[in-house]
C-alpha cells in the first residue's frame, strides 16, 4: 500500500517539476505507451493489434553506459492505468514501477518521469507492471541494455527478446487474460513464438565471427529451452550479472520468464546457416536463424569474463532465514489462505480469482513477507508444494542460490523452481524500500503468488 511518505514524495516531485522551466522538462526522451499494430500472422491475414512502447514490438531498445542516469518520461496513452518496472536494475525504490507499492499508477493521459542511477552493466529489460498478465501479453516490454565501460571483443551485439503470444483465428490476441484455467495451471502459454516481435528472425553473420546474444524471455509463462546449432557458445552473464568464469554451452539452456542470458557465440557452421533453437515436446525449432557469409576473422580464443558489477557481499553465516512456501494451483489446490486480512477457504479464494499463496497469504497484503534492516543478509528457503513450475523474482536486489555444497551460485534476479522442488537463495539486503517478490508467470502473480520484502534504512 502506498505510504504517506510516498504520497508526500510524489507531491514534492510534482511541485519541483512544475517549477522547472519548459526546456528542462522537454529534455527527457519519451517512452509512449499506446496502441499499435504489427503484421505477425502471414501477410494475407490481418495485422495484430498490440499495446507497445513507442509503437514497436519490442519497444525502443534503451541503451545507456554504466554509471549514467536513466531519465525517460513515460506517457500513458493506453485506456488503462499503468506503471513501468525496470527489471533487473538495482534501482531506488520510488522508481521501481509497482503501482500501489512504490508509486501511484499512471492514469490514462498521464505521465511519469523515471529518473534513476544505473549501477550495473548488463542485459536488463522493462515492462508494464500493471495488470501485467494483460499488458505484457499485449506487447508492453522492451530491452534495457547497460553497456560495460569498455566494449567486449565481439563482432556483433544482438538483442533477442523472445516471447509467445496467443492469437485467435482473426490474428488478434485473445482477450482471455483472466482465464482461471491458465492461472491455475502453467499460466498463459501462447501459440505463436516470437523473436523481436516476429515469428521468424534472421541475421546475417560472417563465418568465425563472435556474436554477443542478449536473450531476454519476455513471455507471460513459457519456459524456453534453447540450444545452438552451427554456433559454439559460452554463457557470459545471467540476469544481467556477469559470471566469474564463462561457461561453455554444452546442454540446452533453460530460460524462465523474465530471465536473461548473455551468450558469446562463435559462428562455426560449415553450412550456409546456423541457428538458435528452441525445443519443446515435439522437437526443435529455429528461434532465430543466421545466414552465414564466407570470410570473417580467424577464430578467437575462449572469451575472458565480463567485468564484474559492484558487489554486495552475502554474509551467509549470519543470514536471517525465511521459509517461503509456494502452494495452490490445479491438482493440489489451496485448503485456505488469508486474503485482505481474512482467512478464506480454497473455494472462496477461487471465486475471487485467487488460486496461489505464499506462506498461506494470497496476494500482496499490507504486511511484508519479511522485514529486515539494511545491510542484513537473508536466506530464503523456497519450497514449491505445487504441481507447476514457478519463476520467483525479487525486485531491487539480486540473490544467489545456496548450492548443496554450501557455496553460492551466480547472482540472479529470477529463479525457476520445478514442481515439488526446493531451492534456497541468499541475498544482501543492500537496497532500502519495499521490494516485490513474486512469480513471474504473470497469471500466477495475478492469481495470488506475490508478496514483498521490506528493507528498512
Ligand atoms: Cu519483471 Cu515484478 O517484474
Ligand atoms: Cu508461478
């Protein structure tokens, strides 16, 4: 819930802005949220109506240098209120874009100036965080790239925003966003897979070239399983954060909703083509195709790691433990859970569209899941007591998985738990504020799987 402090800050911001001369206000570039359309189905079918940022799917690719300030004005030309979340940025809380928690929603016709520091280089993204099961599905997402101070040694830097949408026979996005069946199962899975807004993405590359592929899963609920063909690759970063050592790609890569992977790939194909593949139950498909032209450099040595981002060391020995029980969904259901301060039965909850709970709480309540002091380290022991996977995302801070040997995995902002899986993550609560913690299967979030963690300064 919006605190008095937030409201006061909001008022102060409005007043200060009002006092600025016109020229200063015009300096923020615009990110306009509004209706548009794109030809996604074959050419003899209708164009698909979308909601996008600046008229394109994905929205404008935003690029800044590490350490620069992000200063963009979001204008809302949608029929509904909205707000924008800058996913993966260790951001100041008031700019985090969660309506009702960190800001008032931006009404139709309104605007909001997002203005924050960019501490971490990496592949991040932005998306609507209001009625996101609908607004993200309609196309309100884009890449937010923060560049390393020194450009790494690659021949091309390609962003691949992958998604799936559910189209009807009329080539329009089906409007069944609140469908309880999707919600209680794996979420809204689409029937058309997209890369950068198109069912077929193709790039021209030279043999032996080294490419940086920044892959962002913007899908509502689809978990992508990706592989390489004619390409030799290394994982360089996960969820924007560089790995200490690049990891050779041998097995297929799993990318849950909201997760990102930065790959360096060398074009090794002897054929005229190479592929980024995605696999599903029926086989492997081209997620992106590469036309290979002759020539190019000699092959390079294995890549060096990307430069590290600022560190906030996790003090595992003194970390506060917190259990996180994820339950609900089809097959298991919820016996009971609290909703808006009331204990309700599973049936009563389902009548209100609530089918998931975290620690027997359906949906975000006024009380945080956990309150910790700034600087404290935290361990979240997560247990998925359900028949479906969940992609749990924490705003504002990255966490690391606590591995079975007691060590820490790479920093991430979203972690996938399979059915009945348990995983523990740890993080340093280095960023003050109220930080949303939720499943990034957007229907699951809408169906109750969301809470928040308060870090008090
Ligand atoms: Cu991608 Cu709550 O965020
Ligand atoms: Cu989920």
